[in-house]
C-alpha cells in the first residue's frame, strides 16, 4: 500500500503474528483441503457476514464503504438491518457464490439494500449499533472516533491509508498503527482473521451497543 508520500508501508501482521494461530495451526492451515481450503478474495463478503452473524446479535449495521452492497444483502438475510454508506451509488450484484455449497445464487432483481450515498462521518454512527468496514478508504479514523464518542461497536479490516487525515511513520504498518491509535483512545481492541487470500486480518471493538 502506497500513501500520499509515495513510500510503501510494511505488510500487516499475519494471524500467527497476532496470536490467532500457533505455529502448528499455521502449518496445518497451509495444508488445508476440501471445504477448509483458503478461499479466493471474492468470498470475503460471505466470510465476513458469517463471522458477524456468529459474533454479534442482529442489530442496526452500517456497511461503511460497502460498494455494491453484497455484505449488506447477506447480513439482511441473517436478520440484521444493514445500510450501505458509500459516496458512490452502485447496484447490487446479480449473483454471488454460496459459501457452504459453492453454488452460484441469483440476487432477485427486486432486491435492494438501504443506502446513504455520502462519505462516512462519525456523527452518522448515532443511528447504528455496529459499524463494519471491509477495506474502506479514508474513514478508518472516523470509525474510531464514532466508537469512542457514540458507544457503538465496530468490525474493521484495514486496507490502505488513502484519504486518511493521519498516517504512520515510515517503517510501521498501517494495521498496527491504527490499532495502537484505538488503544490510546481507551478502546478495547480484539483481533480476528478470515480464511481468504489477501489482507484477511481485522480487529473489532465492542461498545455499549448493540
């Protein structure tokens, strides 16, 4: 990831670096077969929706930088009330691949998800319980402000520093810097990872809501 200044930051920590996998587990992960194989990046929405459903009760979710809205659509199907907040208005995809069966499923032409076509700002958090940011650009610090000021929870998979008002010094990776910023604000950071190729480590903070 290359910031405005032109230098590249180090890669984010791995699941093993974060203590989410032991050395033995990491070795086993490299030898996965069948349904346990590491998924392609296109499955990130399905994997994240599954993880959120297992770790949070149905609540009001903001899918920050949610793009076409597949994550919001999947969360709606799991009983969440989910709104996409993204400055670019996009239509839902017409199909996606089911995580469990591998079958391709159609999204009904009549389907839709609520949208706010604008950039996320911390004040928008008042109407939600959980903020989700899957590789959202330029608003990660706004999300931390929202968690601190409004007592909401968040789930974040940080990607790059594009558009952020403050960035790490050379030599420090963005993920570690961002989680350090959260802790310095008194926020209790916990780590997780998803089984897809690419930047698959994230963190979450449990606020007073939900």
